[in-house]
């Protein structure tokens, strides 16, 4: 049971690490969106200019940001899938703990019932031994 509790704690730590990673990824995504917006604004300004070199550089930057956003999104989905797996694992462990706790409770009740039967049988045996002893001593 302690092993399962330790596993549950470990799973909770993994969950917290996932939350932290998700927050970092979201911040990075927001930053990339801001950069993408800034790039789009720069593209609008450059449209009025004849400077093709700057326009081409902005387009490359935009493509790079799109690729980076795409990779970030893929990474986020991978992290989400890992989180789901770990969450399922934690749920399974939690169910096992509940099942084992229920089994332990049933076993405890069964043991207590056996102990009561043994105690009752022991008292009855002692009573019969006392009667037998009294009968033997009386004759």
C-alpha cells in the first residue's frame, strides 16, 4: 500500500511538472503569436515599399515562425498525450488503492469474525474442562 502511495505521489509530481511545462509552452506560444503579429505588421508596412530584400526577409521569418508554431503545437499535443497517459495511470493506481483498501477491510472483518469464533470456542472448551474437572474431583 505504501508503494502505491509513493507511486501516487510520484504521479502527482509528474502532473505538477506537466502543468509547469504546459505553462511554459503556452507562454512560448503566446510569445510566438506576438512575434507573428509583429511580423505581419512589418509585412503590411513593407508592402508600401519597394525594398524586396526586406520583404523577402520578413517572409522567411514568417515561414520560420509558422514552422516553429507548428512544431510547438505538435509538442503540446505530445505533452497532452503524455499527460493523459499519466492521468490514466494515476486513475488506475487510485482504483487499485481503493480495491486493496476494500479487500483489507473485508479481510480485517473476516479475521475479527474468526477471532470471535475462536474465543467463543475457547470459552466453551474451558467451561467443559471445568465441568469435567469438577465431575472428576467430585467422584
